[in-house]
C-alpha cells in the first residue's frame, strides 16, 4: 500500500470504527517509516473530525462516537509510542486535561511530542482539578503548565488556572500554555496565557519559545 492510500485507509478506519484495521494501519505506517504526525494529522484525525461533525449534527450517536474514539486511541497510542524520547533536558512541563473533560487523545499527542523534543513531561491525566496542576507544578518545579480542553464548558478551566496562579502569587513562576479544539490564540490572549498551541508540533515549538530557545 502506498503512503496516500494508507492515509486514506486510516481516515476510513476511524469512520468505520474499525479498531483492528486502525491498529494494523498504525503499525504498517511505522514499519514503512512514515512520519507519525503526518499519518495522524492527514489520516486518523481527519476521520475522527468527520465523526465528530456527524455527531454534532445528530447524524451519529454517542455509542458510535465512542467506538470511533476507541479506534482513534489505539492508533494514536501506537504512533505516539513510536516517537523518539529526547534527552529530556529542555525543561519540565506539567500537562493534563481540564476538570470535567475526559478528552485525552490530543493531550497525549502533545505529551509525546514534547517528550520527543526533549521535555520532561508530567502527564497528570484527564478531568484534572485545577489545583492539581498547580500542586504538581510546584512539586516538580515545572517550567510550563499545559492545559488541554476540548469542550466549550471546560475551557474556562484554563482561565481559572491563571486566576488561581495569580491568587497564590505564583503567576510569574510558571508559563501557561493552552490548547484543544475550542481554544484559539484570541482566547489565550484574553485569559492571559503565555502560549497557545494549535497542534502537537506547534505546542512543542511554542514550549521551546517559552523557554527562550527559539
Ligand atoms: Co467528544 N466532543 N464528547 N468525545 N469529541 C467533541 C469535542 C465535540 C466538538 C463533538 C461535536 O459535538 N461535534 C463536542 C464538544 C462541543 C462543545 O463543547 N462545543 C463533544 C461532546 C459534546 C462530547 C460529550 C459531551 C458527548 C456526550 O456525552 N453527550 C462527551 C463529553 C465527556 C466529557 O469530557 N465530560 C464527549 C465524549 C467523547 C468520547 C469519550 C466519546 C471521545 C473522547 C475519547 C478520548 O479522548 N479518550 C470524544 C471524541 C473522540 C470527540 C471528537 C470527535 C474528537 C476529539 C479528538 O480526539 N480529536 C471531538 C470533535 C472534534 O474535536 N472535532 C469531540 C483528535 C485529536 C488528535 O485532536 O483533541 O483537537 P484534538 O487535539 C489536537 C489539538 O487540539 C492540539 O493538539 C492536538 C494534536 O494535534 N491540542 C493542544 C490539544 N490539547 C492541547 C494542549 C496544548 C496545545 C495543543 O497545550 C497545553
């Protein structure tokens, strides 16, 4: 199978919620030496975005969305694991998904990308209380706190994080990066975040910039 065909098949496997096929394609992509991010961005993510649109329009229901998400997660986990781990000397990042939000596929991609670019990442998971981000950042003496949010109702957690840091007198101690489908640069500016990452590669680049490396 050539590259274009594999990417098309990857998209289809998510729309069809075919977990076994998604797994097989992710492994084939690695075996063929393809760029994991390209396979995710042009293939699997296109599929899950189409499924999300159908769900949003009421043309597909939650059980189907869950099955597609499972296929997406299997493929993303395989591709994320194939990314190299950098020397982990660039800086420390605490990363999690906002309170009330269980979407973690994109967050995990960002984690893998940061690791591949040499960051030491503390992944605190999904549906994480805002205070936990702050506690973990203090515990590990992090440089950056990253919060992902996929719901318009949970993105307010990103604003709360900055407010809580200010209240605790810690705003200058940690850089804050935000991201996730509903977040934008405008939102990041509005809440006073230090950076916004549109995707995993951009997040890694922004993290380097935050540490004055680019
Ligand atoms: Co949900 N969901 N979901 N969902 N889901 C969305 C987000 C939605 C847009 C779908 C839709 O209606 N069209 C909609 C939100 C609407 C809104 O808020 N306006 C929605 C909804 C409504 C819901 C539920 C409420 C449904 C329900 O129960 N009735 C429910 C919420 C549960 C909860 O969180 N409390 C729900 C549940 C789920 C599943 C569990 C089935 C599953 C998640 C599984 C999982 O993550 N383990 C799921 C999925 C898969 C989606 C869609 C279809 C896809 C998300 C995804 O994984 N994308 C999504 C539709 C969409 O986004 N178009 C949708 C692929 C991933 C690689 O991209 O996550 O955007 P993304 O991450 C990118 C960038 O955003 C960026 O880099 C990543 C990699 O490039 N990025 C960062 C992410 N975080 C970053 C942080 C950074 C920087 C960059 O710095 C810190």
